[in-house]
């Protein structure tokens, strides 16, 4: 009997110990489950916060990029702004955003979105009086919305602001509204000032502040101590509070911080939900323990062994399933990032192609690391891996780059494009450590701009020489007239042969000086002429007829390529004929042994083109820039005024007289007259 009592007592003690241990284990498990659940909820809030923060940073970079693009375009052109805004911001396509561009006075130059919303944002930007440097952006918060603004500079002058605004509800609906694990589980948003920005179950409370709570706010809270500690940073990543209905709730939270914007993303769940399943399972587990204990020890031992194997197998299967889910999720994320990178690459390629110039990236040794297609087309080969010196002679990198200064140089010795002018702008490329790792260079063909600049300089020079010629002709003409008269009288009075011959020589040279003065006077006071409608081809034919019997044209073949589509122009036909005859005679002088003179006329893009091409000796390159200067001549008896006068006549018609020549092959004079 005693043994039975002892056995029963031992059984009671063992069962009591098991029940006590089960209760203790249940409480420990509940605490551990709550801890694990809190961590999961905290990871959920961190994930949402990181997605929102990454999205806002992406928008911020896009706004800065749009501001930089606007600084390079016509800032007041709405079409340019609209194209850039749609191309750089609307391609996001995730959340509808409102876009606006302001000038420095606050006037709206471009808007895309709700007018009243954009006007509120523009007023807030002007009231804040943002002080930002180029390449910076400000993220600001207003009731029910946030906006990102960046300044637009033209060089160092502020031109205005570009901004993008997003509704807080739209942002929350996209990133938060669909994330719910139960009827009482939800995420909500509060800013660092205690204002509720989003709540899926209490939308009427949005806009309320926990520091200014009224009676309506205490329907679901006894107090807001937990929320205040979240803002003040006096709590870990999660906490608990008791609702007025007596329900114990747990909250986990993370923060979104970008510039002046600071939000709290919180997840709230009832504690009963976390421990409910555990509590039920532990009760059942207690009954199973008692039933198992009452069975035979052998069966218990066998069941324990099999149970351990089952648990181990389940853990292995669960881990395998989790690893598979993680692998799928990781693969999806990689695919998403890859698609984003490809999209960004396409955008960058479009931007680089639209710049209208060649771009290269070089290292500190001037080796080309990357180049756009325009550079490869310019040099007719792939230039990656080559050094700048192989493409143009002087490739020095100025030390001023260390101060973030741009360097702009002009070169004319580019390989394969000799005689053309290229502007090269160099800027340093810095790494995260602030050190210069290379340079980026923009190469633009400015040959036409250079020619236009030379034409302007030549016109100014002709005007100055014209004024000088007027003075010279006036000052020399009067005394020369007296000398000329006295020489004539002496010629008639003198009978001595030697003296008479000397007076003839003086008379000849004075007469030559007089002719030069007449040409000078004609150059400086060229008559306006009688402009009237005239046909270019007829003037060319008349000019050719004037010189057809000149002995210099005896061995020269004249080819006429005159287009019938050339329209009439308003000009003095005599002055045009003077220009044509002068160019024809110059061509015949350049072919003393004979050759071919080709005269062309054509209409090209609303301009009349007239060319005189000879097969003569040509003009050296170093003399081409001087041939239109007055008094410059290579002829023994020339005055050097023919081409200068011709240039002046064409200039008065708003036209251009230009020349191309190559030694030993010939010369082409081209006249361009607008229709």
C-alpha cells in the first residue's frame, strides 16, 4: 500500500511539476512569441519606411536633375519645360504627382496638376525663401501633402524653382494601405511634431495632434505617452499600451528621415492575437502531456523518439521552404533592380545623345575610358582605350580642376578635321573621398561660329579702313592737285630732253597716285546704287560677255552651271557685275597658262549661291585670311582694293563672300545672298 501511495504521490508530484513547468513554459513562450512578433512588425515598418524614403530620394534626385536640365535650356519656354518634366518625372508612373516651375517672383511658368494645390505649394516656397545652391533640393511638408523643390540657376544667377508635390494619402495608399495581416492589424503615419498623417481605420483623426488632443482622440487611447516617447526617442523600436476597451496592444515603428521631413511609420496589433494561438496550443499540449505520462513508459519513450524525429523533419522542411521563398523574393528584387538600372541607362543614353556634342570620360593620364557615339562618328573609329594626344595635339589637364573650375579651350588640330575649330570643355569627376579620379570633356564643333566671328571682325576692319581712306584721300588730294598742275605747266615750258623726260616720269607717277586716290575715295564712299529687280543669271552672262575678248581668257575654258530656279533679287546690277567681273579677272590671273573656270548659280535653303571655281595656282592657307583686306595684293600692278570693294558690295546685300583654296589645285570664291 505504501508503495502505491508513494507511487501515486510521486505521480502527483511529477504531474504537478509538469503542469507548473508547462505554465512557466507557456508564459516564457508567450513572451518569446511576443518578442518575435514585435521584431517581425518592426521589420515590416522598417521595410515600408525604407521604400518610402527610397522613393522620396529618387524623386529628389529627379527634381535636381530636372533643375540642372532647365538651367541649360530656355527657362521661359513652356514647351521645353513640359518636355523635360514629362520625360524626367512622369516616367516614374507610380504615384500621380503635381509638377510646377516658378520664376524668382513666384509666377507659375509651368504647371501639371491641380491648380489650387500647385498655388499653395508655390506660396509656401516663396514664403520659406529657400536658400539652396545648384544641385540641392528641399523636402518640405504641408497639411495632407509633401513637396520637393530645387532652384534653377543660369550660371550663378537664380532663375526660379522647380517643384514636385505628392499627396500623403496617395503615398500611403500605395505603400501602406494593402499591408494588413488581420482586421485589427494596421500601419499608421505620424510626423515628428505629433500630427497624425495617415490612419486606415480612423481617417477622421488625420490632422490631429497628440500634444493638442481633444475628447474625440481618447476614444481609442487612454493617453499618448507611447507615441510621445516614439517622437522624443525615449523608447526602443517597439512598445505596448492599453486601449480604453481594455485591450492590450503592441506597436513597432521606424522613421523616415529626409532633409527636414521626419515621419514615424508604426504597426499596431492586439497582444491577444499574438498569444491566442500559443495559449490554445499550450492547453492542448498540457492535456497531451498528462495523457502521454499515464501511458506506458515504453510507448511514451517511442512516441518521444518519433516526435523528435518529426519535429526535426518539420524544421528542415520549414527551413527549406523559407529558403525557397527567400530565393524567389531575392530573384524578384534582383529583376526589379535590373529593370530599373536598364531604364536609367536608357534615359542617360537619350540625354547624352541629345546634347549635340561629343563626350568622353578620361582618367588622370588622359586615357579615354568611355565615349558617346558622336565621338566615334567624329573620328571614324572606336576611341575607347586611346589617349587624347592621339586625337588632338594639346591634351594638357589644367590644375584649376582641383577647385571645381571648368576649363574651356579652342583647338583646330583635331585628327581628320584639320582647319575646323572645336571647343573643348573639361570638368573634373570626383569620387566619394573628394579626390579627382578623372575628367569629363564636352567637344563641340564651333567652326561656323568662328567663321561668323571672323566675318564680323573683317567688317569692322573694313569700316575703320574706309574712314581712314576718306581722310587720306582728302588730305593728299588737295596738294596733289597743285603739284599736278605745276608739272603740266613745266612739261609745256621745258625743252631740255632730260628734264622733259624726268617731268614725264613725275607726271606718270602723280597720275598713278591720283588713280589710287580715286579708288580709295570710291572704296570709302561707295555709291548706294539703284536697287531694282535683277536676274542673277543674266548679270553673270553680261559679266562673262564683258571679258570674253580679253587676251587673258584666250586659253581658258569657261563652264556655266546656272540653275533656272534662282529667283530675282533686289540689288544694283552694275555693282553685282563689278563683283563678278573682278572675281572672273582674278581667276584668269591665277591661270596664266590656261585652265578651266566654272561659274555656278543655285538655290539652297532660301539662299542664292554663286561660285567661281578656277583650276589655277591656288592661295596659301596663311594668306586666305588677308585677301579681303584693302591694299593686300600679290600682283605687281595691283592696288589690293578689288576684293575689298567686292566684299563690301556683297555685305551691303546682307550676303557673305568667302573663299576656299588649295595650292596647285585651284580656288573657289562663293557668294551667298539671302532671297
